[in-house]
C-alpha cells in the first residue's frame, strides 16, 4: 500500500501489526481488539501508538484514550463501504481527536475529496488506479460545497447562497 499525506506520497511511518504477532520497536498500529486486550502494555510503550478500526467497530471503548493515540486508522475494506466516513466525523467533531486520521484500504480517487472534508489527514491506499492518478499529479479537492463542515473553512457564494466555496 502507498501512504499519501500532506499532498504527497510519504514513507510508511507506522508498522501495522497483526493480532498475535510480537510488537516491533517503533511506531505501531494495532487492531481495536488487541488494543483493548493489551491496553496497559501498549500504552506503556515509549513509542507512538495507532489503533485500526474496522467499519463495524465503535469509538466508545477508546474515547478516553484518543488523546494518547498518534494515529486513528479507519479501514475501507471495500470501496462501497462508507461507514468509516461516519467514524471519522465522530472522532473529529464529537470526541475532538486531534491526531492523524488515516484511511486504510480500497480508496477510490473520487472519494478522496470527501475523506479530506471529513478530517482524514493521511491515506494508506491499496487501489492501484488511485495511486496512479495521484502519481500523475492529479489532485483531488472540492471547489464548491452544498453544506459547510467543521473540517473545511467555507465562505458563502454571493450568486448562490446555498453553496459554499472552499
């Protein structure tokens, strides 16, 4: 997978560790189940920690730990599954998560603008056509919004007051 953040491709800075595998030195992303099972040991490490949530997972079990997490990774296992959009908005707006919000998985180029609008700051992309689009220099981004959101500063369009300009 390719990590895209701050408008460019970047080196992977976190190792995603499967359940049952030993934790390597350095920054890691673990599943929600593993985090809950080994919470004290994982938080006791002197390295950045991330938690990977699947679409059916809930934020409530880790709300108190959100300020201690460097990354909250939200899985997009299929392009048609958009439940992680809701998790992203809840993490940012309701729970005030200020760390890196990372989308992981089958990410289509057309959805990137919406991901950025929901508060995602990094994308771990498995979809080859999306990677090629970004490598070619094409950049996603909305120019007009029908509804304002907290993640994007919008100003009113004087000719169409129901639309917002980015």
